[in-house]
C-alpha cells in the first residue's frame, strides 16, 4: 500500500474537521429549530446536548481512527470483528447521503448563478418564492422525470468541485479548507451586519437569545436539540474516522475536538443572527421554517427581495447568501466522499484516488434521479430514512460496541495522550458513551418511530407507500446488510489470495 496521507499541520486538521461539521444544516436547520423552540431555550438545550453527547462522541471517533490509522470499516473491526458491519453501515449510509447532498449543493449553485433575477423582484414575494420551483421545474411529488439542462450543468459543476477538492486526499483537502472554512464566516458576518442594521432586527435578535421558559417542557425541543448536535458534527458518517486516521501522533485530540465542536456551534449561532435579524428587519419573523430546503429556497428569497427598495442591492445580498451556502456545502460534500474513500481503500488495499474516482462516478450517476422533476420528493424520502433512522441506529451501535464491549479507558488514554491544558475526565467520557449517548439516541429513534407510525399512520410526507418502501425502507435494509454482503465478497476474494490487515490496539 502507498504511504498514508497525513495532515500537514494541526491547523489543517482542525479546519478540515470544522469544514466538514459546519454545513448547510448550520445555516438553515439550526435557525429554524431555534425559531420553533423559543430561541434562547433551544440554545441552552443544544449546548447541553453538545457537552453531554456531541463532544465525547467526536473525541471517540477521532482517537480510535488515529490509533488504528484506518477508516470506519477497519477501525470498527479493530474494536471487534463482529462490529465491522457497523463501519460498513456508516460508510454505506454516507454513500447514500452524498448522492443527494451533491444535488442540494447543485441547487445552491443554481440559485447563486440566478441571484441576478432578484433585482427585478423587489417586494414581489410570490415571484421570489417561486424562483427555485421555476428553475428546477420540481413537481414536489413522485411524478415527472425530465431533467432541466441548467440543473444538470450545476450538478456537473458540483461533482467537479467535489472531486477537485479531494483528488489527493488529505493533501488537497488541506489546501482547500484554508479558504472554504473562513469564506462562509466572512460572508455570514457581512449579512449579519446588514441584518442587524435594519429596523426591527433587534426583535429578531431578542427572539433568538432570550429563552422562553415554558418551551423547556416540550419533549420535541429535547429531541430536536439532540438531533441537531448529532447530525451537525459529522459523526457516525465515516468522516471523522477518515479525518482522524490522518492525524499525527503528537495531536491533542481532546483540545482539538473541543475547538471543532464549539466552532461548529459558533457558526450555527452566527447563522441564527443572520436569519433572525434579516427576518425581523423584513417583518417576516413568523415565517422562519424548521425545514432547511424550505428556508433556503422558498422563504429566504422572499426576505431578499424585501431587504431594500433597490433591486440591485437585494440581488447582491442574494448572491452573497447563496455563495455562503456554496462554501458551506462544498466542505461537507467532499468530506463525505473522503470518509467513504478512506474506508473502502483501507479495507481492500486499493489506491485512494482510484476509489475516489469510482465513488464520484457511481454516486454522480445515482444523483441524476434527484435533479428530475420528481427529484425533490425522492430526496425528501431518502433524507428522512438516512438521517432519522439509519444514522441514529448506527450511533447506538457504535456506543454499544465501544462503550460496552471494548475498553473505554484505552480510548480515553488515546484522547488524552498529548493533552496539556484540558484533559477529558473519565467520568464525563464514560457516562456519556456508555449511558447518556445511547439513551438519548434511543429516545430520538423511538420518538421518530412514534411520530411515523402513531401520529402519521406509518406514512411519511404523503408520498405513495411504494415510493417510501423503495427509497426508504429498502435503502435502510441495504445499508445495514452491506457489511454482511461485503463479508461474502471478502470470503470469495480470500480464496483468490486476498489477505485482510491485522488490526490490533497496541498499548
């Protein structure tokens, strides 16, 4: 095998991990959930969930991957051979996610390219809200399979950018993140300044930061906060195993994980300031939606055309908004591919670049489904199952594997190996991974199942049941069966001379 790529510096790793963690969910889902749950109330519970669950799990994945110098599949085999299937599930689920995440990336590019159209829509909410639908020709239903040419071009650009950023693994990623991590922060600051100078903006800021005490009793608040932390940090998606495997032996995992987690939260809060101040300034506070797609492509465009009475200025800020989303989306998109590539290349001893090309080609072809007129509906179904079911179950299984069948003391020693100013306490780490995290994730899973079956009669989104079975349940079955399918393939390859690496935790 060729020599494993390594991060060129500690800063490069931190920036890459922040770039992966900070994505579209920070910009549109976080503000929406904050609006749904009383602003400051959600911030308090989100911080609590970050401390109790997010940070320990992030440290765990980075430390294990650094120890084994392997991606998710082989790292989980190192924990125990019977747990290799969890690494496969995480990798397979990430593959499904990148197939449609690349399309969301393409849609953001599409809106950026067409942001000039906002110049002629001043005060025309209906035209602004309908721009996305007009461009994508979406039916918002399982019908219509034509592909608009302009969307196809944007998808090709998206995949081209993704491959360019990870063509040489850690080396090329390290060069890209020095721009893509700081750019969205700068653009968010520009929009925050604009938003905060608008009349009525302070009403929005107050709504974001002042807690509504009565909201603490709402169980959905806790479910949403736990879910946002879990989804936001890029854990359980094979990404942090890949990134952790490129970390040097001298890295301070405990401190680095804290920096990554709180940077992720800081960008979320900054995005909240942008959204709440802008919506307050345009008199649209009540329109903020917990739906990311709805916020970015239907609701925020109406705010854009009401920012000022000058259409050109509005169009400029529209371009800034979607450029910011581009810089957020690209890091998350290429990090998912890198997580998959590292896991598969480590397992089968294939050159990482070869695997990366194959992943981009295969997932690129699959992603064509999501840019059809029915694509938004298919995306909604697949996204619901990959996140609300698959990702959570993978998290529960990882906690059981590492917390209950392996030595948490060994993992913690790896976390604290070079710790200087801050050492992760044993009690915090152990209680989180053995008890709090699996319990919170189980509660999140149960809540999602109760919502699906008890409240919605077993149907999601009003889509045809056959579509939910095909794009939802069948995908979940394949994700969790992938490890067992791989086992059959590997057994056949062994007869042809293939030899698995020996993965051992050496003290």
